[in-house]
C-alpha cells in the first residue's frame, strides 16, 4: 500500500509540474501577444511614416517639376548666346568705324535682346583680369607667362563671357591664365 501511495504522490507531483508548465506557457503566450494599445500604436507609427514618405514624394516631384520649367528653355538660351556674342562684336566694329546712327540702332536692338534674355533668367558672369581662376565658372583656354607677379595663377584676359541661367552655369567664361 505504501507503494501505491508513493506512486499516487509521484503522479500528483508530476501532474502539478505539468500544470505549472502549462500555466507558464500560457502566460508566455499571453505576454507575447501584443495588446490592443500596442497594435494601435504600431499602426499609428506606420501611418505617420507612410504619410511623411508621401509628403516627401510630393515635395520632391514639385521641386522636379519647378526645375523642369525653370530649365526647359536652357537649350534655346544656349543657342541665343551666339547671337548675343555676334551683337557684341558688331557693336565693337561699328564703334571703330564711327557711324553713330548705326551704332545707336544696333545698340538699341542689342539692349532689348539682352534685357529679354535677362528677364528669362540669363545672367552674364562678372569676370575681370586679376580675378582668381575658379574651375566651377571658368574654362582656361591657354596659359601665358604672367605679365605681373600678382597675376600668377589668376585670370589675365577674358576671351568669351560666361553665362548662368537661374544660377546654373550654361557657358563657362573662357579665360587666359598666368603662370
């Protein structure tokens, strides 16, 4: 009878252990399962991230669209630079020959043409002899011995004017540098 009692006691102990293990597993499962508040917070966070991503997309596409409209006429402006250069050469030649009426007429057309291009965003670069050479704005077409020591590594002469369209370089200023 003692053996039966021992076996029964052993079974009860095993059953209690199984029950405790099952309860622990159930508690772990319950704690692993997120609460409604956690799920709501997670979904709210996901929504905010998605909304922010969409706002960034809208801003980026708006900026791209503005850039497109701003620089859509860039090719046309570049082709007009040759005409602007021809006007400047013509003005110099007419000024040499001394025909005042021709000079006034051509200068009037030149100023009107230049102001129209300026209204559309074209701007001539201000480059002078003695300025520092900057590869972002200047193109060195040749180097000559510096006529003065302070012109070493600087711009000695400007051959062709550079232009920007809405602060973007569309033609580099062609310069001669001193070495």
